[in-house]
């Protein structure tokens, strides 16, 4: 299993630009081919180059697990057709959430066992997300933060979360996601770990600014051994 350090667009925030599950990784245009190959190898996934509404910040606009893909309503018809075809080819559900809070990747913290969503999402969107991702989802915030996709990075083996999450909140995460969760930072002290790491159960990608201690924590939390 691999923990790869890569900066994308000279930025250490891979979780902002990319979205992944255990079989598929979405990457924006403009990433060099050698970086794409390294990311694919590290995560053990198929790479697909896409945009959402012409934007490269895919991690903030896509939420996905091994059952389905949720995207922001900023998506164009052409982009939607492309991603829906990719999802169909792999056997994933696909859906577009029509929400004012349309940074969909920020609104969810999920794996294949369960998840959480932004409390501001409508009941209809929550129900749609549960159907597409085939999991139960709880509406809540952690440490008064509702950008759930940025405060954590979780897989089906483990999770890394914001260091100021309380012990009680961490226990709630572990119960719903059914994996052990550890606190940590990336990129030399940055607490929004979901913005700084993408991970499958096979490997992870984080920025070059992450220290050796942080890298060890990522490997331990996400069970990359």
C-alpha cells in the first residue's frame, strides 16, 4: 500500500481537486500524465478526467463511495452524460443533488457503511443521497463545523479527522462509519484533512508539505500497511 506525496497545480490540497473511491478516481484536466499514473498506482483505481461546471475543484463538488456518485447541480449536461456513462460502466449509482449548498463534496463524510451530511441539506436531498450511496446518513455537524468533507478523510478501513473533534464526536463517527478514527493534521499543521488527503483502501495521496510525523499518522489512521 502506498502513501504518495504530490502537489496538484502547485497546491498540496489533493482533496480539493480530486475525488475517489476504491475503484475510480476523478481528476481535473491539466494534471501531468506521470502524476496521473502515480496517483492511479497509489490508489489502485481507474483515473477519469472530468470537470463539474467547468471547475477543477472536484473534491468540493463530488461525494462518492463504492456504491454511488453524487455531484453538484453546477454540472452541465455534457459533464453529467460523461460521468453517468462512467458510473454505468463500473456499476455505480449516479445522481445530481439540487441544493443551494452545492459544494456537495464538502457536505458529506461517507464510506460504504454509513455517513454524515450537512445539517442544512433538505430532507429530500438526504433521502436521495441515501438511495444513491446505499447507506444511512445522519445530519449533523462536528465541532460546530458543517463542511464535513473537509474535516475528515475516511475509507472502509479507517479515518483521519480534524484534531479538535471531541472524543464523544469521534465515537459517533466510529459507530456510524464502522471504522476506527484518529485525529491528525496534514500539510504542516493544516487541520482540514479532507482537503489535504484523498484515500482509497489501497493507498492515499497528500501534499508535499506534510511532515514525517503527519505522514505516519495518515498511514496509521487510514490503515495503509
